[in-house]
C-alpha cells in the first residue's frame, strides 16, 4: 500500500487510532514496524510514503482490526479507482 497524499495519510492515521490491538507493517527484509505505537508509527508511515511502499505487508493481530483494515482498503480502492 502506498500513501499518495496528505489526505490519505490523515485517513489512514485516523483508522489506526481506532484499532484496539497491534497493527504492523513488515518490510521484504522482515523488519516489523508497529503502527499502533507512537514511537514507531511515524517511521512506519514514512515507509508507506516511500518508493518501496508497495513491498510492505500490513498485518493486524485482532479480527476486529483486520476488519477495520479491510474496510479502509475497500473504501480507499473505490476512491482511487
């Protein structure tokens, strides 16, 4: 997932604030960045703004957070299509 605008960044960040459990991205090299921790969120969001953003996987520990992510991505795809 590549974030392309400040509006997308704000919407994604807002969705992360609604998550109740751990959500993280993982680089192709296996580096994990926790998006629910303020200390690593900025670094993770920067990665999703970068050139290699499409190479990162995004994961959630809880089913509820997976559903939030799925809803966000479905809405995001419709808006960019």
